[in-house]
């Protein structure tokens, strides 16, 4: 349970960093503080858990034809969808959605890796 909460906080921090970087680059990303990031991270997680598998399955032929690159479009769409569902989180346009989905994925991966217990090989 603690691990799940830590991952949720890490994803909220990843979203805050993504929005900050997007604003710095002049992209239309907005989140209303840490509380808004927590809500948005929860909704993004739920979308990825429940809606993403269905969308991926429905677009599998297109994803195969593009050697997986259509996955970027799917991720951007789902990131944008979270922004449409929430007042605390806003994504303006396809470039902001693509940037946000890729950058948040990178930050989330780094934070998740940092939270994993270190494995010693020996």
C-alpha cells in the first residue's frame, strides 16, 4: 500500500515537472498546484489502467503497421483526455499532449526506478 502511494506521489511530481517544462517551452500545459497534480496523476493512472488496454487492442493493426509509433499517438490522446476530464489539469493542443505524454513517461520511469528497492547481485 505504501508503495502504491509513493508511486502516486512520484507520478504527481512527474506531472508537475512536465507542466513546468512545457510552460518553459511555451506549450499549453497547466495543473493547479500539487493537489491538482495528485488528482490528475490518479486520473491518468486510471485511464492507463482501464481505457488504454482497450484502445491499444482496437488499434493493434495500425500500431503494427507503424512499428509501434502509433503508440505515441495513443499516449498523447489519453494524456489529452485526462486534461479534458479535469478542471485542475489542462492540455492545449496535440503538440502539448505529445510532449506531455512523452516527458511525463520519462520522469515517471526515472522516479519509479528510484523507488524500487535496490537489488544486489553477487
